[in-house]
C-alpha cells in the first residue's frame, strides 16, 4: 500500500483539485490512502476565527463568512449542479462550526483552537472526495478522528500508538482508495486534537507505520528536498537521496519540507519517503531512505525568522550551573517554548526560542525572578548542515551576528 499526502498549496483552488485527479490518473491509485490538508491558507483563516471568538466577537461572523466564500467559490467551479450533495455536506460542516462556537463553555484557548481548526481539513477532504468520485476515481471518505487517538494535549497532541494502530488496521480496507484528513486526531472523550502545525505529513507517516506501507509520497510545490528554501536562497540544489538520520537532523533544525515527527515512525520500518512536485509529477524528486550518506553532500541552509533571543545572567555573578539551568529549562517547558539553540558560560546563558504559543510574557515573569534577562525579538536563526567557510561567510555578510554556535557538522548563527 502507498500513502500520498497533498498539502494546502496543492489544493488551494479548483485547478489544484483537478490536478490531484490528474496526478492520480497518471501515477496510479490502487491500494492507496490519501492524506489531505486544509485548502490554501484556510488554517490561518480559522485562526482568525479563534482570535475573533476570544477577543473580537463583533468580527466573528465576518471571519467565518470569509472562509465560506473561499470554499464556495471553489465548489461552484468544480460542481455546476447546485443540487449536488457536496453543497449540503459543506453547509452541514459550517453549521457544526457555528453551533460549537455558540454552545462552547470552555475558556481554554487550545481546546477551542482544536475544535475550530479541524474544519479546514474536514471541508477540503469532503470537496475533494466528492470531486474524485464524480470523475471516476471512486474513493472512501474517512474521518481520521475515529482512528488516530491521542492524549488531551490540545494543539500538540501525542499519539496513543496501540489504540491508533488497532483502529487503522481494523477499519482501513487496503483494496480501496481512501481519503482522510491530516493533522487531526481525537482524545478519549472524542474531542478533536491536533498534532502541531504542519502535522499532515506526520499523519501520513502514522498511517504508513500502522499499515506497513510500501512508501509515503508528499506532493509539494518544489521539485523535492532542496538544500535551501528557494524563497530566501539563490542557486539551490536538489538532494536526490537523503539518509533517515540526515533528514531527521534537517527537520529538527526547522527544514520546512518535512515535519519533524514524520521521519521517526518511517525509519523504524524503513519505509521510504518521497518528496515530489505536484507541478511536474513525473520528475524524480527526492527520497528519504536507507542510504549511507547524503547525495549530493552540499551545505544545507535552514532559516527560521521571527525568533527570540534571551540572554540571562546571574544577579550576583554566581555560576549558572546545573540547578540554575534546570530552572531555566523547566520554565521554558512550562511556557511551551521551542528551543532552537542554546549557549552558556559561567555566569550567562543564551537561548534562541520560537514563541509559537505566545507565552513570552509568562516566561519572562518566571525567569526574572532569578536572573537578569535581556530580550531581542525578531531575530533570524540560520542553521548550516555540512558547513563550509564559504557557506558561513555567505550567511554572515552584511548582518549583525548576535550568537554563533559551531559543532562538528552544524553551525548555527543568530543575526539581527
């Protein structure tokens, strides 16, 4: 069995949906399960809905209408018959969203976030499943929340692998084309959970692991895995074959092509991961697989914008050693801060973090109880794997270097 994953960029409009059908016809879809993300920037638009719900109730209806208009524009292009079942199915999903917001009593942002954000994937898969069925590509639509079970850590849930594997093996018919949602799961109470932003790749890996799939293919708007993001770097190179360990390192440091959690279950069963272009589906693309070393072995650049650099120093010039470092990391963990790089000396400690849950104020309050804290916001972190002197110079030229960390195979540079 093979697993395909189509991201938001690949299904951002009616042309994208038609292209999915074309790809399936060209490459084949026997014994296939397809994982699909929300269309275009729908997840961002649903985050606006969540923000309106908590902070600007007067804008709530308008923020939902924007999402409705976007999807109904796509539906009208794909389905000319206004009596087509897709209309009432999508109507029902929007009614479910509105009903939740009207009856919800929970004040917890992360809980509400997951119950709202899931509608992007539910709507996109409903539309695409219907379109494929109408065009001779018969498929079964599956609500992933009935299969992928998690804990209740909303917005970043952990998988209950035993129950998830049992569900998937019991309910997935490998002889059919199955379509389901990425990014989503449910907890013991059947409330929706999410697996972290960009978690659809991870969903594909979960299904691959549980079904002992032959491969996973992620269809992207790039030729494959490049040695740098072409939006920020010129003269990028395609990486043809990437060892699992190397891909995990790249994902850990923030390479956007592959979700960090995706590779671990695939490596365990040596299931290859292919990254291919939905613009040019016959091109070779990249393969993450069981090879000894990176091919070609070139410097790989990873850029993370809008990071925060925290510089801590002891108030009494005492050493920042095990107990103090433990306090810092406990504070970072409690604030759900993603640590990108650390550097410490006897009386100072610097850490570059990603404030993805908007908890900086809470963290600073805790840290300032024990340390002097200097904050530099909106810094950029460059990570260079297999760095060369020329690669380092290219990154540093014309920039103010705030922190630099050099290891055997990796250089990290924080710049203003």
